[in-house]
């Protein structure tokens, strides 16, 4: 069953209702969903989710924690599926349960499940199965979001909010560039040698660090290179490699100018 | 030698990742002196021979003795008891779970995405390293 709103798969303003009571989990899920450019709306209980859905049904997917206090996730889902206005919205269970238990969730009316391990790729796959059921326009939508030029070099506001101290931020930035410079050097060598395994290993590492550093432009450029290499697109890979270098240089300038570091 | 459950070892080849993990642990209340670091599995193993550190937060992919190789050596080859070993990685979980299934190891795996958020004693440290969380609770009293 697919949400009627999700039929327009090229739209970028995808809204996902996250029903989760733990504050930390809410934050991490919102953060992961934002990677795809998706909006998240949080409900901290089944009751709050139902109240919210009574006012607003424009959600393409609902992520449902099962072990909620009060009305649990199963009961909340049952009520969602009883309501004509919301029954078409796919509900994906977030669960740490066993495979047998997950099958029970599906039998109980949930549309899918994702393991509650905060693995972005697994979560994206579980959601995209419902957003882009036939695969149509998925690449177009993802490509549009993956354009590195659209992203910031670095999200200073987030970093400062997280670390609350510019001195710590400087230490983090220095450590980031020490590692990133090393990875870029190795990546350059791997590109010259057309060493697919080494390129993918470097991309994996650089993409992970860039994401944690909130350097979205570099992370997205690295992902583009990784995708090109995985798909064997040699000419596109050259262009993506240049984007990685440009994003790295742009990031360096942004950090130098903002933090006054000699990097 | 009695393990000191207030200590923890971070294993990752990237200085940046080790630093962020350290900040997260410090933020959860772990004293800086109780946090140890190693750049790869071999360096971690050498440290664990010299010093009994029962809590280990270890990267999955490393060039010299990766996370699963280190866990295999500790749990299967040496049959060490009382260790809390958590793998963390940016690799898709399914791949790691499959690799773990081959070895028969039953250890938790968490994505590095979690490094982007602050950790708390109860939410995360308590889940993975319960004895460390108990130590932190006692420190607060």
C-alpha cells in the first residue's frame, strides 16, 4: 500500500512523521532523514501522533516506534489504518526485534520495518521502497538532492551548538583536515592507478568523516564519486573527483576564514 | 588482574573519529584519563595485553587487524571473558552482520552516524557499556 501523495515521486518536500518517545532517537532520526532532504515531524507518543494526524495527513511515510509508553506502536498503527484519511500512509515499524517478531508486525498491519540501529542506508531503503515503489524518478530525485553545489561547505551553527566551544571546534577541524588530507592523497593515488577497491575504501572513509563534520558538500561530492566508481562510469568519475577536490578546497577556505586556522 | 570497568578503549584509524568519540564519552561523564585510544586493531591488542580495559568501541574497517579480526582474537582465540565490545562503522549494517554471522561472534554494531549526537549515560553508554554507566552513576552520587 502506498501513500497517494507519494505518487508524485519527483517532489522533494517529502514529510515523514516520526513517532518516537526517546529524545536522542528523535534527533538522530531527524538528522538522518535530513540527509535526503526530507522533513521530519516528531510525535513523542501514539496519542500525539493520532492528534497530529487528525489535523494534518500530508505525510508520505510514518516511522513508528513499537515500544511507546501509553498507546503502543501496534495500537497506534491499528488506529491509523482504521481511519480513511490516514490508512494509505505507509507505516514502517522501528524495531530491534527478531525476524519472527518483524513478520508478526507485518501481519498486524504495518507496511514495513527497519531495524532500530540508525543505519542510514537501511532506513533509506525501507522508506524509499514506499516513496518510490516502481523506482520511477527515484534517481532523478536523489540526483537533484545530491548536487554538491546546493550544499553548504560546513554547518557551523550545528557544530557550535554541538560542541559549544570554538577551541574544541578548532581541534576537531585540525583533526578532520589531518585525516582528510591523508585520505585525499591516497584517493588521488588510487584514481591514478584506477584501483577500484582503494578508491571505494577512501571514499567510504572520507564520506563518513565529512558527514560527521557536517561538511555536506564534500560528503555529497565523495558519494557521487563512490557511485560513479561502483557503476563503472569512468568519465563521470573523473568529473566527480574534480568536484571532490573543489569541495575540499572550498571547505578549507571556509574553515580558515571562520576559525582563523592555518590549514 | 581485575578489569577496571570505568575505562574504555576507542579504536579507529582516523584521528578525527577518535576525537569525536572521545568528546562524546567525555560528554557522557567518562573522565578523560579513563579513555584510551588505538589507531588499529593490532595497536589495540597490544594495549589490551598490557592493560585490562574491558570496554572497547572499535571501528569495523581498519587496515591492520580490523574490528572483527580483533574481536575474533579476543573472544574466540583467547576466549576472554568480561569484555564489552561494540563495533562502530559507516559500512551498511547488513554487510557487517553477515560478516559477524560467519564468525559466530555476537557483538553489537552501531553506525558512526551516532557520533553526530551527544551521548548520555543512560541512553547510549548504558546500553552498550552497562558497567561503565554504573560507574558514572556512582560518580555522580
